[in-house]
């Protein structure tokens, strides 16, 4: 006690230090290709590299075949991409090449291990203060700081991932004994969860150094590249560093009172959730089938249908160089009333009702655009080619604060009257009744049961994925192996940043005959996630019935049934 019979404080600290060389974050197992020894910047290196890896010089060896049937490396190295050569010439601070060789004339499996480091610090402080005989103030503060270093995790050595996690949980509660039968509890609480990462990449490596045209001017770090057949990735992560923090603030009150055969409780809670986040996926994330695909890094052959060497671009987003900046926030609240009623000496009833309000997501910067199915259905026959306004973009809906940040959208785009882009927002009619009972039939048999409705909030990750990369504040560039991209220019020119993706379909004879050959001409091929335009609160119905029967001294048989059904 700090003050006798008045103030009590308790505190604790716990620290954890761990190095783990077996964790996945500290291990990479890779199939390394043959790379000629010596100076990789020498004039004859490309020819020697081609001779070591072309399929003609390695007959019957599947390691030297491009898995998707894309263009393979020539034995004289004439078609090796200058970008691939620049990647192979990256050196670490110790002077070693970043991309190691198998050291043999063929492929060789190698395992790299470097201890993953985890540091954890936790602090806790509790206090209780007796303000008066009828008023007690209690508080709790809990803090964690958990930095981590993941040196490998499927990457080649030299591009460690630095992760940071900070969490704060705090609460203040005032308990007041109003009378002998009435107790009130008022509470305010706050939670903060922070996650951030570094811009994972080999040191001092840039797009300009490698000869790569960036996704957006100003993006310095090169895209991450996964080599599927070899089982590892190079050049680091997919972002320029991320920052994500959630702040939750709640205020609540609950009163409990008893009268006669009734014990009743009522209360409310209101919360505000804020989630400022920067999604910096502008570096891009490429996948190639094999090391030979990396060496060539060429486009598709539209005449033969041969795919390109880059299999896909995943999580490739065009936005401002620093990333997509969101200021998400949403409100929520609830209220309840419950009565435990002892109807008789044998029967007790539990009656209650709860009201839930789960507010829709908003964005303080207006970066919350999406598509409504009803507006798609209103234009059953889209334009035959891309447009910048009118029916081709009429499926898009923007929130009411969009114009404050971007001005008036193109003709055809709907400006919602609300801060959310839901046509029907959060409902105020989410009342959830509940009932339970316990009945003692006799001194050997007891029956219990109950039923209730429970509402829940849609997970924030489900909502955010649908609106995080919307037009015009970002543009998703993901593509598959039928692409015209190269290692030097891995990102398509369209869609442009600052525009709304247009919907169109061309039914000309040429397109109907072979739509994939000229897909950009024949149809828009839009693949855009979106939310249901009518916000629905997930609902669960639960019910149960149980029987306990003492069929012999010290022996009780219990039979129960529990059921549930749900909507979304």
C-alpha cells in the first residue's frame, strides 16, 4: 500500500530475449543454380552463364527447363537480361556476391541459417484507490514492446526483415455503492496496437542501379522476386516499410440493482475505432518459374501463345511513392438489460435484451471508393472500349468527403451522400433478445435451457481488403504469365493513377474468335474486390437444453443439446 487503507499499487516487468536458428524466419532452403566462378562483370560472363544453364547443354535435366514453357536462355547468353546480370552482380558489405552459386556444374540444395531474434518487454501497473467507503477507483496499464529480426524466412542472406510491435491497454473503473441494493460501475478504456516493418532489401540496391523502371516515379527499391522452382526469394520484401496502428477508445457504464425476487443489470458501451495505415506496396512482388526465367525475363509471344518469363505480379499497387495512406475510423455501441427472476423456489428465469450498433467504415481522406452491383446491373451492355467517364465508369461510388480531397469525380461516378460507400449503412434495429431458465422438477431432476440472438462486427480485414486499393487513389496492376512485361519494365502502363478503371467489352469478330490474344482490346478484364452495398450485421442464433438426473446415490446422468444457426 502507498497510503494505508487507501491506495494500493502493484507493478511488474517481464523481459524475454530469444535467438532461434531453427525458426522459419531464420532459415532458407534453396536450390542454387550453376553460376560461373570469377568476376561476374567480365565481358565473357554472360556467354559462360548461358552455356552453364541452357537446356541443350543439360539434356534431360528438368532444372534447366522453364516450367511454364516460356522462352529459355540461349547457350551463348545472348538473350540474358541486363537486369538479371545486374542482380547477379550485387555484392554484400563483406564483398561476397548476394546471389550465390551452387559451386558445381549443376543445381545444388543449400540451407542458410541465421538466428531469428525476438525481444519482448512487458510492463504492468495496477492500482486501487478507496476514495470513500462507497467509491473505489481502479486502474490498469499494460504495455508490450516486441521487436523482431527475421534475417531469412525464404530470402537469400543480406536482406533482413525488421518488425516492431507495440501494444498498450489501459482502463479506469469507478465503482459506486449507491445503496445497499444498487451498485454502479463506470469505465473508460483505451487500446493501441502498432505494427511496423522496415523496407526489406539488400543494402544500397536501387531500381536505377539494376536498370528497372519503377512502378511509380520516386520508388527507389526494386521489386521482390520469388523463384518458384528454386524455393527462395530475392531483393527483399514487397513494400517500402509499413505502418499500421489501431486506436480503440471506449466509455461504458453498468448499474446493478436487486429488488424482491429480481436481480437486474443494465448498461451501455460506446467505442471509437481509428486505424491510420500506410500500405506501401508500390515496389511490387514478381514471381518467375525458374532461374532461367529470371535470366531471360522476357515478354509473352502473342503469335505462338508462349507465356512470358514473369509468371505473375502479385500485390502490385500503383499509388503515391510512399504508398496508400488511409485514415480509417468506425464507431460502435451497445446497450443491454438483464433480469434474473426467481419465479418460484423451483424456477429461475433469465430474461434479457441487447442492442448492437456496428458502424460502417469511414476514411478521413476519402480513400474509400468501391463498386455497387446495382450500378453494374443498370448498364447490362457496357461500352465497346475504354472510357474515362459515362457508362464505362458508372459502377464506381465515392464517399461524400471524396470531393474535398480530389475534386469532382468524372461524369457517371456516384458521390454518396454519406461518409461511407454503403448504399444501406449500419442498422439501428439490431435488438437481440435472450432467455434462459433453470427448473428443479424434484430433488433428483433439473432441467436447464436457453436461447438467444447474438450480433457481431464484420472483421476489419475483410472490409479493408475491399477498399484499400480502390481507384483513383491507387490502381491494382496484378497480372498472370500472359503479359508483355520484362525485368527491365515489369509493370504495365495502365491503369493510370488518378483514374477510374473502365468497364468495357468488344464483341467484334476478331475478339469473339480469340479474345485472349488481344485482351486489352477485347475486354476490360476487371478484377476488383468490393463490399456488399447493403451492410449486413452477422447474426448467430444459439439454443440449448440440458437435463441432470440423479438416478442413484452419487451418480448423476447429464444429457444436453446445443444448436446454432447463423447468417453471414
